[in-house]
């Protein structure tokens, strides 16, 4: 089993706020590592999790299957215009034969949602009585608790687990409105779906804002051609933009030209080349992001996933 980290699938880029990251509104994919992974690559057999608690409207098994389905999906028509289509690989395969699975997913869950009544005893303060007379207050309390245990049985007979827990309670007090049990169940539902996704991949929808750097170009033809860069950028014509930025860098090398070329290499997933050109114009957020991307880049190759590096 790989003692590594699970990849992050983030729509957009999480680090924003530098001089270079602004203006244009372009949603891109980037991948980062961050959480311990319990899976191995290859074929996965999924057993429905057993409900050991009360009947509930929360469909844990549907969320588990939905999460894995994303990992099983091949590249489709909707991905054709994605400049990062290279990265939409099939991470795992689903199998209907438990005997040929590298990992068997199973486990259990229990969810409890109930209203309890608790009695509290109080004493009056600032009283002259030696033994103050107590008074009682009854307070209803809504409680929601959930626990999901996902087990991973590997072909070598070893096992591992992911445990997801959720708990919330709301009590009726003076000056405070008690949350309804229905709203608490709905919140629990959303949190469990999110946490199940986290066991397989981390999804974070953050839109990055980029702007190509201004470049001094002595060649008149290239200078005129560079006027089209903004349109190529907006239309995600990354191959055309990458080839243009490379010709500009080779003809009029500068740190700004290198940065623009680095942006293009990042968009097509060639993180080693992107890092090389970004370093000529050091910018904290970009370099930090590339470090994470390179960790992911190395990790997917350890998993045995082949990638074709795009060159301009």
C-alpha cells in the first residue's frame, strides 16, 4: 500500500492574490495532494455499506457510489474543450467480480436523529434563605449523530479503514432558537456527502484569475501577433497561445516572457516545464502551487498512470 497522499481535485486554483493572478475569469483544473490515501490503483469491488442504526433519509451508499463513479468515468465529449483534458484519466476500475479486485470496499454506518428532554435544577442567588429552594426547568434538545466506517480489504489480505463521524445538537434556551430536527438532518446529509468524497478525493471549487504579463517585443511581427493573446486566452486555445509565447520567449527572452510560457505549460499539465519557466520570475504563490503540483505529478506515476507531456 502506498504510504502517500490522496490527490486533490480542485476546480480552479486555491492560491489567489498575487500580481500575476488576477483579471481573466478562467476555470481550470489543478491537482494537489493532502490526505492519506487508503486505496490502491486497479480494480475495485464495492459492497453496499450495512445500516446498523435507524432508518434514515440519508442515502450513504448512493454518495459512496457517486464518489467512485467519478473515478471510473472515462473522458467524454464534455471534456473535449478542456485544456487540461490530459489529466482526466481513469484512476480506478470497477469490477463485478470480487475475486479479481485489488481492493474490496465494504463497511457500515449508523445515523441517529432524535429529540430528548432534559431537566435542569437551579437555585436562586442573592437570597437570605440558608437553604434556597430549588426550581426546575425542562429543556428539549435535538440531537443528530452519525458514524460511517469504510473498510478496504486488499488482495494481499491486509485491511485498512476510514471512519467518518458527525455530531450536532441544539437545545432550547432562553433567547436562543432551537434548530429543527429536519434542518439538522439536512445539514448532516450535506456533511456526510462531503466527508465521503474526501476519503477518495478532495473537491474544492475555487476560480483562479489570471493575467498574462506584458512583454517587451522588438520583433514587429511577433508584437502584432501578441495582440491576439488575450483572445486566445479567453477562448482557451492553449496550444496556439503556448506556441506563440514560446516563439516570443526564444526571440525576446525576458522574465515576463518566461512567466507567460510557464502559465501555458501549467495549463496543459506539463508541471516540470512550468516550474522551470516560472522560476525566472519568482512569485510566491505560483512557486508554492507548483511544488504541490509536482508532488501530484510524481505520485500518479508511482500509481502506474502514464501521462503524455505536451510541448510547444
